[in-house]
């Protein structure tokens, strides 16, 4: 349940007290036994009644039938019934001195043992529960029998939702109104692990096709259309526009590391292990770890070891350009080296051709590693189309996939030289003309004298 602030808690407590007082002013007819209790609520053929001995310190809550016969032992609190079950907190506190939460039915039978730190009433056959999980508080969803439906892998969010940083609080006399808080600034600002949404937002979430991203205080969380939180509010970045995502996984960022979730279910597929990623190609994802690139598939399984300083996406030729210690070559999707890593540069393959460089000269090879041109070009571009542009000896050519050249003009560098020479000549001629004109004027002035 979404906890209100301290001031809201106080206000809510006063409202609750007023509501109970108002309820007890209703004539009870032959139910005079209700007068011995400070609070009561009626649910069909049973009552939940509470006797407050010392406010906020000592109180007892029971389930009774309509004649006042107790159907349950004394509990610290019993919440509202929903879908046949009510949250309850036994008199005995947990090892940390906090209440333990479980669920009982209207006959007082314990259906789900009290073992949770916090929970809420059932909705649509499920509810969330919070409990200690290593250094964290964990969150799961359970069904009406207490079976776990989904468990957030909270251990991957190493800096958030730690037990040592938490605070547990509840409304006076109402232990079921208990929640775990992580204070940002007391008494108004805090974070929680569980989330409730307004009816408008809930309607929007349920209408979503798969998962719903939401932003809260600068952090992102992810919930599915069944109103189950899949990623707690802890993410620093998401990629719903698929700039770095695709092929069955969405990239998400936690701190300075990246992982992947399912864009369909919100489940965390790949933990936050990588310092950089590239957009996936042909079913593989290049990911960087410890300064080296390797490949994983859409299940997160490592397919190519983290060996490479540079890497490009896999193209239709089943090739990726890779580099180790400044030397480039190509590998296929199995990680097998298909072009030896011996070039000073190698581009990705396109149209079956890759551009390579040795020293300051460029050439082109096919997928077998055979040269389709000599290594003679001063400037070159990859084959992004069926032709590309190359330059040699200050001349520019259009190069076809079979290595044939077609002269298209002078080198851009030579053009620049021509332009500079033209400007210099223009300035020289202009200056020469100016000097001649000036000389003529001076002669005319001298003759007049």
C-alpha cells in the first residue's frame, strides 16, 4: 500500500477514530455485546472487533460471529476482508520487533502464515508481500493460497531497498497499516518498494500492450498490465524507443551498468554487468565488460568471449569487424576468425565487400579474404551502396563491386589546391592591376604640374 506522509498519517488516524466513533453511535439492537469494544466492522455474518487497552501500545482484535462468539484468538490487528481473506498481525512480534503479516478467512482459520513484513489486501486474486531477503527487503506477489506468482530479483539492485536504510512504521492501533519506508527527507519525502496507482493511471497500465514504464523522482520502474511490479523504482535509464535495444530485449541502466529486460513481460533477463552496449544485429548483442567487447544472445547467454577492443554489428554476410591491440579482422557469429586480425583497419562487410587499410593505403576484400583491388587508395569509403568513392594520385573514381574504376573528377584535396591557387592568382592579378592603375594616375598628376 502507498504510505501517506506523517501529517497524512495523523489526519487519517483522526478520520479512522471518527469513523469508528460514528459507527458505534448506530443502534446495535440486540448486539449490546459490541459496546465492550472500541472498534468494530461488519462483514456479512462476522464482525472484526478491537479492544484498545492503551492507545497505540496495547490492544486486541478478534473475529466474532453475530452473537459475539469469538472465532479467532486475540491478534494485534485484522485488516479488511477482500476476496474472502483478511490481513492479520499476531500478538507475537517478529525477531526484529516488528509485526508479522499473514491472512485468515472469516472462520478465523489461518490460510497464509504470518511471515511477511508488510502486505495489502487481495485484488484480482493476488497481493504483494515484503520480506527480508539477504541485505534487502524483497517483494513478491502471491495468490490466495500463498503460492508465489512472481518474485522481483531484488539482489541485482545492490544500492537500493537495503534493510539497513529502511524504517518500518504503522498507524496507531492498526498494525495492518504497516509499510517499509526509505526516507529521502523527513517527514515528507520517502521511497517505497511497493506501488499503488491512481485509478486513471491503473486504467492506462491495464490498457498497455505489454509493459508500462513510469518515472518517479528521477528513477524508472516497470509494471506489467496485470499490475505486477517487475522492476522496482531504481533504474537510471530505459530505452523504449529501441535506440540500443531490439530482437527480444530492451536495454536498461542501473548506476553505470547496463542490463536487459523482456519488453513483453518486464522480467530481468540480463543482470547489470556491462559498461557499454551496441544495438543488436542478427540475434547477437555486443556488450562491453572489463574494457573488452563480447557477444550475448537474447537469453543473455555469452556466445563470444570478451576479447575485442572494437567490434561492429554482424551483417548479412555473417561477419563482424573486430580489433585487438590495434589490428583488425573479421569473425563470424560463432566467434571463428574469418579474416586474420592483421590490418590497421577493417570496415564492416556490405554487399560482400569490406574496406581494409594497411599503413596509409586502402583496398577492398571479399568474404573469403581475397583482394578485389590493390591496396593503392589514399582515401576510400565502405560499400554502403553498390558503388563507392575512392581517391588515388589526386584523382577521384567511382568503384564498382568487381573492382572496376570510373573516373569522376579530381581529388577533393586537389580541388582545394586549385581553389587556393585560383584565389592566390586572383589576388596577384588584382594587385597587379591596382598597381598599374595607380601608376597611371600618378603620371597624370605629375604631367598636370
